[in-house]
C-alpha cells in the first residue's frame, strides 16, 4: 500500500537525530498529547498510543535515551471498525518522576499548560512542535487536495499554546474546535512549507514546494488559456454582430446610401470577415486607420442598424 504524504512527513521526522533538551521537548509533546495514566499494583503506569509503528519506536527510543529506563512496545490488532493497528508504549516504573521532569505532572496534578521554562529557546520550541505534529498532525497531499495542515489537541488551552508557538515564527496559524477537541491549522501553501522546514521535514518540504510550483504553474496556464478563449469568443461574437448589422443595413437601405467612411468600412468588413480590428484598419482602400478608428466606425454602423430596426 502506498504511503500517504502525511505518513512520509512523519517518517522523515522520526529519522531526525535529537539530543538533550530538544529530545526532551519532543517527548514532552508526544506524551502530553497521546499519553494516558493508569494505576497498577506497582504504582502509576503510563501508556502512549499511536497508529504508527515508526512513531511508537520514536517514543521508545527517546524514553530510553533520556531516562535509561525500560519500557515496552505492544501492538493491539485492528478490530473490524478500526483501520489500523494501535501501538502502545508502556512505562511501568519511575512514571511520576519522568512526567514531572517533562512538566506534565506537578505532584499528582496534571499541568494543563506547557511550562514555557522547559521551552527556553527556538530549537526547543521547534522540537515541541515536531512532537506535536507527530502526535496529532496531518497534512494534505499537495497534488490532490487543497493546501491544509493541522494539529489536533484535546484541550483548548494547549491548542492555543501550539498556535502561539507556531506564530512565534510568523506563520498565521489559526484555531477552531473540531469534534471532541480543537485544531490549529495552516491554509497558505508557503506557510505550510515553512512549517515543514521548521520542524525538520526538509525533504518533505522540498517535495511539497516542487508540487506546489508545478500545480500553480499549471493553474496559471489554464487561466491564461481560459482568458484567451474568452477573448476569442468575444471577438467572434462582436464580429458576427457587425456582419449581421451590415447585412441588415444593406438589405434595408443599401450600403451605397452610407457616408463614404462608413460604406468603406462596411464593404471591407464583408470582404474580410475573419480579420482583427487592427488588420481591418490596415486593409481600407483609402488608407490605414487605427484600431480605435475602426471601432468607432463599426460602432456607428451598429447604432444605425439599431435605429433602422426601431423604426
């Protein structure tokens, strides 16, 4: 099965090497957004769930790297109504200590806001946003859909914080409610590309930009072709009206009854029905006139034909 564009982005993100505070910031987002707490005989346990095996492996690796502690990965096979398997990273010991270090717990109280002192610089904020995208993000394939990137959060306050972090880099992120939660989203193609680069998905960003450039170029060509066709239709329509009016004048009063300049333009138009106004002006026996001059004389013929019809 072909991997979706969003899955390719996430796969690239999980291959980025991070250390120390940046690793901590990323893990903070992954656990805060996808984790759940429970109690067992040995004390507090943490479960972090994802439908992506590469993200589960990422959580496991970051946990081991930062805290040198054993955790496990298990898979829950998909049920009839669920598309994908669920991968569960489980931590059975030192749970409270780790969650306090990540700013998620304060004693036994869950911290609703991300402690900003744990996100002391731009690189840590980038890492947190990378973790947030891995945990709850999606982005449309630029080839087949409208441009759209979003990150889903359960809690409004956390959602607003993610928007603030993104907008720290000038990206015009917006927020809204979605089902039983909230999303922060980007709709501008350039901002989506900037965000992908910001969180480290450089190859995905380049692919996105290539597709966007080709797509925008194709749209521009289509607009030009449509505009050209519309202009041609207008020219043909105007030409047909001129010919109908000239023939009507001829049938009612004869072209010989017209003033010399109008008779000359009428007879020349009948002889050269397909040419443009500019070309028509160059074909007049008495000498060339400008396009506006041709247009002025033809407009007089049209008005005269309308007067004859009104009689």
